[in-house]
C-alpha cells in the first residue's frame, strides 16, 4: 500500500537522521469504538510502531517487514495510547511526550506508486500553524489528493528546530522515497539522502591558497627577518631570534631519522626542537615525567621509522596518543602540514613582533608544537615559565599577569580555574582540548579576541576554529582553517542529512601520514580523499558533530571508546588493559563520569581484589600510565553487572561518587579507617568542604583521601581557596597535596606547620623503610619527580619541601628532623638523600636524627660541603636572583632562593657520627675539589661514587634507574 511505502521511507529517514536501529514512532489510526456508530465526530488513536533496521536490508526487505508489522499493529487499533504508555512505563523526560516523539500521519487519497516519484525536487515553504505548541518533537503529515498528488509537510517546534534545516529534511525525505520506489533492491545504507543544494551542510572547506614554503625555509626566513627581536624569554634570560638560530644550528642532530627531545629544561627543549626541524629529523617529544615503562614503549615504537622509509624531508614530528590495544599510538605528521599551521595560525591569531605567547602546554602535547612554532614563525616572543608557575588557578593567573602575556592557548578547565581576574594585557585566548561552555565564553570573550579551536593530533594540531563573541549561541568550533576540509558523515560513510549528528572527517594539507608501525589502524582511520587529486587522505576522527544552519561546526562528543579528560585524549581500552595487567584483577571497566564541576572525570571498576586494595591498584597503574590517565575514581566490585548477552553493562555500573562517600560499599578509598567520623569541629568543617567541592552525597570519612574520592589538580585549587575562606587563613596548595585527608589537614593546621615547617609529599608508594629526599634551593622537590618515576625497585619515596623560611640551617634541620621522625614511625631506619642544596640539608638533618639515636643512612648528590665566610655569601645575591628568575621563578621564590643560599653558606658543620656516601656528577667542573667534595671532614667515613651527567642533568637525563640502583646500594652499605 501507499501507506506502507511512506512508513518505510520515514523509517529510513529516521534511521539515517539519528543512526538508531531500533525506532518507535506514532501512526495515527481512525478507530470508532463499538457502540459509537451514531456519535458524530472523528475518532483518532495513535499507535506506537516499532521497527528494527540494520541498514544492510534492501528496500524490498524493509517493505515486507513494514507490511507484517503494520498488519499486527492495526489489529490493536482499539488500545488507547495512554494505556500502552501505562503498561510499558517508558523513561520520561521533562518537556517530551512519553514513548513517542515523532509521528507519521497519512490520509488516503487517490495517488498511485508512480506518483511517489516527483518530476522535480519540491521547494518546501515554512508557514505557521494555528496551534499553541507542536504536539510532538517532529511530525510528518501527508495527504493524498484527488488529482493523485501528495501534499503535506513537517510540523515542528521553532524552539528546537529551524525552518532551513526542516526544509532540507523535506528534500531528504523525498529523495529517500524516490530511491525506495525506483531502487527497491538497493541496500538502505546506500540510498542517497542529501539533495545537491544541501551538500554544503555536510561538507565545508577552508580558504584555498598556494602551498606554504618548505618548513625549514619558512622558519629560517623568520629567524633572519626578526634576528634582533626577542624569541624566547625565560625569567631574566632572553634569546633573540639570532641567538636561537645560532644555538639550534650548532646542535643539529647527526645520523638517524628521529630526534627524541626529553630534556626538562624549557629553553633547551625549544632549541633542540628547532634544531631537529631544521636538520630534517622527525621530532619526537617525550615528557620527562612519564613512567620509564611507557617511555620504553614509545622508543620501541619509534624504531619502525628507521625501517619504513620515512624521513624528515616528509615527516615533521611524531605525536603519541592513547591506543586501543593498551600501547601508545604514534601519529606521524607532515612537514607541509606544520608549515601550513605556522603560516595560517600566526596570521589568524594576529601574532606579530611584540606579542607575548605563553608556553603553557605540557612538554609532550601537540599544543606545545602549536605554541612554539607558530610564535617563532610570526616574530612573537615565546614566554617560558617553571611548571610550578603554570599550575591552574592562582599560580597561572599570577604568571599571566606578571609576565604580561598577550596570547594563551588553554583548556576550558584551566580557564575556569582562573576565576575572576583582571588580565588587561591578555588580548587573545584560544580555548582548545575540551568543549567550551557558554558561561566561559561570556566571561572571557568581552574586550578581547577569543577562539574556540578543534583538532585531533592526527591533523597537525588544528583543523578548525571559530571566533567567539559574547551574547552569541553555544560556542561552536567554527570552520576549517586554510587548506583544510571537514565533512559530517553518517554511520554508512555517506554525507549526513543536514543538521544530523555524524562522524567528523577532516581532510586537507594538515592530515597526517598515519600511525608509525601500525598499518592496520592507519588503513582504518586514514582513507583516500575522493575530492583530492594529489593522493591526500581523510582522517576519520571518531568525534561526533553537526553542521549548523550558519555553516559552522558544532562539536557533540565521542561515539566510541575514546574520551577526553582535562584536555587529554585517551582510549578507555588502554585504561582497561592496564587495569587487567595488575595482579589480582579479573575484570575491568572504565568510562567517564561528571566530576564536581560537571566536567568529565575518569572512573574505573574492577573485580578480584579486596575492597581495601583500590589505592594499591592505582599505585600499580602509575608505573605504566601518566598521571593524566589515572582514574579519579577506582571502585572494587564483587562482580560486574552484565547485559543479557553476558557483556559488561557499563550503564549499570555503580555511581563512584556515591560509593566514595560510603565505605561500606565497594569504594576506592584504601585507608583502614576510611569512613571514620570527624574527631573535631575543624575536621568536620574540612569534610564539609570536601563534600561540597566533590559534590558527594554525604560527608566522607576523616581519613579518606581527597584524590581517591575524585579530586584532581584543578579541584585542589578550588579546595584550597574554599578552605582559606572557611578557616580565615591562607591554605597553600602544597599543604593540600601533601595532606589530602581531613585528619591530615586538621593536624597540620593545629600544629601550625603550614606556616613554619616542611611539607612531606609522597612521590612514589612502595614498601620497606621510606626514603626522604630534600628540596632544592627554591624550596621545591620537583627536581626528583623524574628520578622517582624511574626508580629501580619498590622503595617508598617522599620529598621534603619547604614551608616558611628559617633563620639558620640548624633551626631548619631541627624542624625537618622532627617532622621526619614522626612520619617515619618508631624504630624504622631513615633513608635520607638530597641533591645540591638538598644534600646540605640532608647532612644537617642526619646530624639531628643521629643525635636522637635514629639509624640514619644518607646519600649526598653532587654537592660540596659549604664553607662559611665572614660577612659574605658564597655567591653574589644579584647573580642568585638572576638565576632564579631565569628558571621562571616569581619574586617570592627569588627571595627564598637568596635566603636558602645565605643560611647554607653561613652554616658550620661539626663532626657527625656515622657514615655517609657522596655521588659526584662526572661532568661537573670542580677544579681542585677533593673526591669526597669535602664531606670526609664531617662524617666518620665517606664512600664516593661517580655517575654520568652534569650537576643540572644528573637527575633529569641519562640512566635514572641506574642512578637509583646506586643510591640503594650506598644506603645498604651503611647498614649498622
């Protein structure tokens, strides 16, 4: 019948529009109940028609299904819709009708099947209906006319749809109807659905220009043009473009196709990266803080470049990203793509001489490539800062203000953490890495240029961007940049119906070369571009998007197992594979849940271990995964919920935010006293703030860890600010990181240690006697992060960081010794170590603890015994301040550096009973220095070992596991 053909066409339309394979829509039927024959009026009932469609069926097969289903449906025409809704009890949503959101209303006339093929494409017109509201989200009403034609159209609500989109849907429905009649043997998935005039709503192209200059030539021109201008600024140290060119050309790498950059010196990292590009090497950025196991996997992956015929004349850099197999993937990007990015974005963002661009991205992210090379290609100044100055919240706000930054690329999470701050010099903001909210746009767009940028790392950082204006609609990701294309495709790789959500494919000059050593995944994600005549490919992003009526792209989210958390893209399969590799774990599941700010947080569930082992599981993960990929919530279950087919039912997994506040359920908190009631009013206040910040349904226990409950670094900023306001005292971030429980924070506050003592922070969980490593001259212990991440064995590593200043090294050592004595526990051996000033502190603390009868073992790393001089310091204070500022330090840190140098230089060591060990850096120049660097005159005996490296590289590069093994041996040799 005509009705069955129309129903089949509408089924295909809804299937291709939504991607759903199980559809329910309404069919109005005329049904006069028995006994109402003499009653005037039109008796109408709407019945729900359920159709399952897979896409592989032909039109003829679907028509047969519709015929049978409609016959069954009409046999129940006397059942009121209200009774069906009551019996099925479907999930209800505010503002929507239950069970049915769309209907197809057909009224018979005289048309025949041949009349369903139009002589020409109809031109729909919009006109208002004399009704208060549309009865359904969408309704298609069609009537057969006496002359054999069919008239009608869509009824819709202007609040949720626009007339241009619905007009395009009308044309799509007619195309589907014609295809169904004319090609009934064609698979449904191959039927065209987009009219020629609507193709611009499925495919967009950026401006077309000539190909950019060769990458090296482009950069060399900029280096020459801006020769005397500042290129890189780090504290008081500035490199001009000429300086940068000279330093880079001096160290252009030799043989080999790949140049791995893993230094944590920010200036040297820029120099080495530029040298690699100029030397036509494939640049590989490594984060020094990554676990050694992950870096080993990355190095192994890069070996394929040497054998696959890839070289730096084609490829520019490798970007590692999370992989579905549990191994990191290496996306390979082209030189022409990077050259296009430099030329295009420098112009779009108005970067020019005088612009000050903050290098904010972490060392191994492709945003680092964006920040560095776009700035250098446009004559701007790249502003480098110490990582501690870039922490979200107040530290970053201070950095932006004090360094007079004009341009910053930032994740919306970090932007939100800035709060309400006045940054008059900040003229350009690029939000990237996460969806941008309308609230953030309204806050930050006025008075400056604000962009919302999008790009998978497989497409050279940026594929599209758009300017955000206050008062505009929900932020979109704009249009493709110069040389790039974007299209929205449905599940069958056909252009999506206008306004429909589909997968975003990007093409053009910036699309990468594939994945290193992974031809199968490359073939799956990189496909031939039929619109390109130069062999270029399209990248299937896996991101879901739609093209709006204004021909701009709206980002929707992911439709697979890949997620973004705090701007970091990761595969949930990799998280689950890492969890299942932990001893004792039988099953694992991972997904994202909203954190207290409404942003996605990573959650994981496991079966197998005891409920109190969740914390140790997370520690085991930290050996293989970077901190950004560790679950914020980790829940141990007795068994996984499963679907009827036996698969893990991820929708039925327990809410980890609720479980975190109830220790009698399967929770992540591994502390034995988790769930205990507060012991004081102060603890109760802290716990209430915990619950508020983390959006917990109940107050957690006094010993439950803020981070295990779902906290992360951005929420710590809010926690510290909230506690400062509640308690009317300054709560420093390091204090929260080091004491992430209410009991710990309350103890810290009541003892006053936040003001005048050290902060002991765990770098690595392990067994046996704990090691305590002392901070460097700036009071921070971050110099040990890389060493701890690569430690050989299962040692528990703590770092001792400075609280407030001390008048002398002796009083500092007394305070530190008291804190360590408490933290170490009764009778345990205490292992001490330190580098540079930290070594001097370690010796002074060892003296205090040995006086108390402690078994203390100490290793001093590349530090000479200080020799006091009357009325003078060991270095000029101006030089000290300059050195600290060169490292990106703020004014307070410079003062601390100066004071620490003073108290160390003025300290006179007496005789310290017991042994010590000294590790010398082989490349540190020390003319005339004794092999033991002067410590033999302090300790009873001094063992001396030499390790490769200089004073500044011994903890940051080279064989760090070997260094840790040497430290362990030297501790063992001091056994009493």
